[in-house]
């Protein structure tokens, strides 16, 4: 399937759907409509479903990549994952909240490994 074909199919054939949704999410959707960030609650829900479908597709692609990588190079160890996370944090660029002198992770201890 070509990139975007999934979205083209959704746009071409809208279907009516009845679903139970948490009240707080309905409120968020209604707020988005009231603030002009969504055309309608249906459009907001459609966007949310599209984001979830894209997210799931990316997770499957990542899983396929890791499976192929490990088949060729061996299983990625816990230590390799910790080392990679540590290197990523060291290269992180702080966008906001640099009140601790600019260190990645801030003063709340987030991301400590």
C-alpha cells in the first residue's frame, strides 16, 4: 500500500459509528470544536483514530526493524539499551525548563537511569 493510501480510503468512504467514549474525552473534543481546533466532534474523533492507526503502524514497523536487526546481530542487551538511553540523554537539547543550569532531565529527576 502506498504511503497515505490508508488515509485516502478513510476520506473516500466515511462510515457512521456508534461508540462509547469516556466523558472527559467527549468534553475535550467539544472544547476543541468550540475553540476552532476541530471542525466537529466527528472530525476530532476521526483525527484521533487516524493518529492511533499511524502510531500502531509505526510500532509494527519498529518491531519488524528490531526483529530483523536482532536476527542479524543478536539480541540487544539491557546494558546496551541503558547505554543508548544514557547517550541520548547526554545529547538532548532542552527546549524549556533549563532552571537547573541546562542539564538534560531537569531538576525533577526525570529520565534517570
